[in-house]
C-alpha cells in the first residue's frame, strides 16, 4: 500500500463527505509531499483540536515512509 493510499484511507474515515477527499502525491528522489484537500466543512475534522489529528496523520505517514528511506510531508490544501 502506498503512503498516499494510507493517508487517503485515514482522511476518508474521519470526514463526513468521504467522496470529497482528494489526495495528491508529489514525489521527488528522496522525498514526497502528500496534499490532502477536503470539503470546506470537513477541514476542522482533519486538523483537529490544536492540530492533533493532522499531527497524528503526519506521524503515521512518516513512519510508513521510514521503511523506504524517504521523507514525507503532509499538507492540507484549502
């Protein structure tokens, strides 16, 4: 399972409108940027109180990427 698929699964599980979740992965040689866009009403559910949810998503993505030796950044696109 690709890291972007994992992030998409987590994001779709958290929001009210899972069909509006769009995850794009921009890859380089040794790094990747995963962009998450959701419906405007669901942004708060992805970020969480004080950013705890998005921090947890970033931690899971970094742990999954560590196996392949890549750096991963997760960004939320409004």
